[in-house]
């Protein structure tokens, strides 16, 4: 299957909310401690305005759902994804982190639409529904992610931006050129 290139289709399918699941072996005191230190650091940084990231209050000290070891979840809106991803890549230590998007297809999100920071773990996907009725909105009071009230760039504004970037990159020998559609 060819990846979509229709601008409107691509924009409409953009993912607005993500989960980061921080894994730790529940009987490994060092990993347990490191996971809680990382959680506290994320909370401090959120408080100080570095990014928006919402760790769930609950920490699973045993396997829960598809997760085979202790874990906790951090919800992140698209607006902060890059900042949180960068921070966790640089500061995870030896912990593994499952990153997945949030759509109506939870099983696919965990199974094939995921990424790992660090070594991966096998998941028990039988605990997840194939499809839910609605996109799982979280923390809509923040008005971020799927609940955002900030207007997106129009299609025309995006086209102008893209054309400007192409023009600027003409002077960069190493930059690939976009194929021109007629």
C-alpha cells in the first residue's frame, strides 16, 4: 500500500494524543526507584512549564492489562510530544518505554503503531479491544490534543509554508527535493 500524500487526508488523520508507558521490573528495587525518580522529574518539569505531560496517579506495581511488568502511564498531547520524547530518550536510564498513539483501535496502537525507547517487552494484546466507539480523549479540560481549541493552519497556509520551505532548501545541496505533482 502506498503511503497517503493527500494533504487534507494526512492532516485529518494526525495523531493528537500519545501514551508513554514506563516499564520497571517490580521486584528490582533499582528499576523501581529509577522509575519513580523519572516520574517525579516529569512532574516537576511540568510544574515548571517545560512541557505538558500527565502521569496517571496510579502506578501498576504488578502486570496490568497488556503490560507484562510494573508500569505507569504518561499522557502527552501532540503539542508536547517532541519535548517529552526528547526528555525521556535522554533520561530514561536503563528503563524501557512503550510509546503509542491514541486512536479508536487500541490493539493496533499497542501492537503495530508503537515505538520503544529501550528494549521492547512482549505484550498481552488479548486484553485490549479491537476497536472502541470513540477516540479516547483524556484531560479535555487542558484543551490540548484532541480537545484543542487552537485553530490549525488552513490548507492554503500549509501549502504556502511548504512552498517557502522548498524554495529555501534549493540552496542546500544535501536536502532532497520534493517530487512535483502535476
